[in-house]
């Protein structure tokens, strides 16, 4: 089946630094990828939609200058958390859409746990 | 976009069928019902989806009522590894690029 790989699986960084998270579709091309964030004991919250070759679409309340998204190829999207702060500590999950726009299946990566100290 | 309502938690005995309900009374005609599950500290896993007919695959069965206002996910023989949070999601229309909006889900605890 379709596989989405996320890297790194966990990262610890110091406050004020930037962290890049990669999301790759391994055996299919994904024109659209999605980035989610999940705090402990909460559901997934959609942050943004990443479109290959164009700017990402951010959900309301998500700072686009803080969470930089680049979708440079059909198999890779990156999320950069800039100037990270402890409140950015969370579980970040990407997903990629396989197939046509009608009734597609989204495949999810295994997430990246970010801890900002 | 249609919202879903699920019980926050359920228990099931190992080996028995787990029936997880979902209400989506405001679903529109072209919206699919999707089920995903999330095992602790992992990404969500696709289970099954349907539009109006009942569906079955190697993981589960999906029963959708005739009026499409509710559905039930059935795990026929639950195992301990099925312990997870199960999300019932109504997919937003294609004009919104097919993104999935997650609710709170049902935490299924399978007990020995």
C-alpha cells in the first residue's frame, strides 16, 4: 500500500532555533499534502494544505511566517518551524493524498514529536 | 461541512465484534464517510470509506444507514492491537481539496 515517510520521528531543539520536518510519499506522487498538529490527549488539528509548485493554504489562526511549508516536488513537502518556542512542542503529522480528487484516500506519516526546550 | 458525533469511549472484549457508531445527520449527498484510527503516538491509519452502500475490506465493515445520517464501523473480531482512537470523518467537498477534519473520535479499549 501507499507509504508516507516522515523524518525525523522525534527532535529536541532549543528555544529560538528552527526545525525542518520532511514528509515524503514513497510510492506515489502527491500534488497535495496536509500538515496536522496534535497536542497530548487532543485530536489532530489541520494546520495547512501544501500544494506542489504553489503556496500553501493555511488554516485560520496558523501563522504562515512561523510555519513555513515548501512543496517543491511531487513526493516531498517540508514544514519548518521557525524560531521555535516551548509552546510549539507538539506532535506534527503529515498526510498525502493518493489518487484523484474524488474520494481520495489520505495516507499519513508516523508523525514527528517536537520538543522545544 | 458535515460534522460527526461519536461516543468518547467504548470497551470491547477481545474476540468479540466491536461496533463503533457515528452520527452525521447534516451530511450532504456528495460527501463520503471515512474511518481512520490512531494507535498511540502513531499517525492515523486509513480503515475504510463509503458513500451510501455498505463496504467491507480486510480490516472492517462499514454500515451506512439508508438516510446516510449515521454509520457503524464493525471490527468483526477485535484484538488487543485494535485498541486505538477511531475517527469518523465526513470528507469536505472537493472544492476544499479533500482535506480531512478530525473530531474527537472514540477511544476503543479492547480488553482480554
